[in-house]
């Protein structure tokens, strides 16, 4: 009903012909091109209330910004956050926002490095994950294109690493993953995700079967560090 109401406001109603004027067609074509840019700009600007941040000292965001899976905040429908989410994702469900120990899933993500700069495929980065990511089922780190949520098309099969991969670990069990257009010097290829030069990307950490250590923040991923 909500979407149909928006469409009705510009004359699109089920069972009725839609015959926009030449001027209206031009406006609609402009809107199709402009709206995604506005949504992206809003996403990158962030929220003044900081409801979208997981941590006070990290760049990681939560896609629902404290709302329900239908984007209801305490007293309003968060249409801006909903628009931002569906620009890079395709579905939302109650289980994604519930605090379900060892059964649910969480997806902290970031579009910024440790200094607050937008992640860009021309640079090289390192992501340090403390030992034992709190994911009873499995964990994964995946890169996505900022503007539409698609995956970077590189020579690698997938722009992702997960707990089932043969990843090199540090002596304390922690993990260092590397992103960039080329493999950074000294980095193991097993821990490397390739990026596209000039293209902005976001880094998502997926925790399936999320453990208490994520919720009480005794386990926190480091910010993505720019190394070159």
C-alpha cells in the first residue's frame, strides 16, 4: 500500500493507463538517474544520531540502524535507512535484527578505513580480526561495490574469505586479511582479496551463529587499515 501510494501520487494506478506528458517523462528519467546518487550520498554522509554505528571507536555500521526488520524506529518509519539498505541488499528478515545467541546472524560492515576515508580499490588495506570470530556456524569477509551492492568483478572467483578457507593465521590465532589491486608485499595469497582500481567498495563481516562475544563486544574487529 505504501509504495502504491507513492506511485499514485505521480499518476501510476493499477488498472488505469499512465500517459505522462513529454515534460513528465523527462522529469521521471531525471529522477531515475538522480535518486540513486542521492541515496549513495546520504549513505556516505552517515547519520547525525549515529544509530547506525556498532561501536563508539570503530567505523562499522549496522544496516538497520537500530530499527526493526521493517525499518520501524521507536516513533517513525525510517525511510532513508530503508532506501540506503536496499541500494546494496535485497532482503530483510526479523532474524537479521534479533539478538539470537549461536543461531542468528550479524553483518557489521564499513565503507571507511581507520581514518574515516572511503575504501577505494586503488589502495592496499589490511583487516585484522582477533582470534576466534564469534560465529558458531561460520564467518566470512566479503567486499561489495558501494553504489549497488554487487561484487567486484576480478580474476578471483569471489571477493571473499571465510572460516572454511585455508587461511594463514597468526601465532595467537588472529587473522590478517589484505585488500588491494595487487597482493601487498609479504602478504599470503590465501588471505588476499583483489579490488578494482578507482572503484569504492565496502567490507562486510558476516557472523553466522553469532556468539555472545559479539554482542557484549569482548570481540571487536579492527578497523580496515590503509597500508599503501
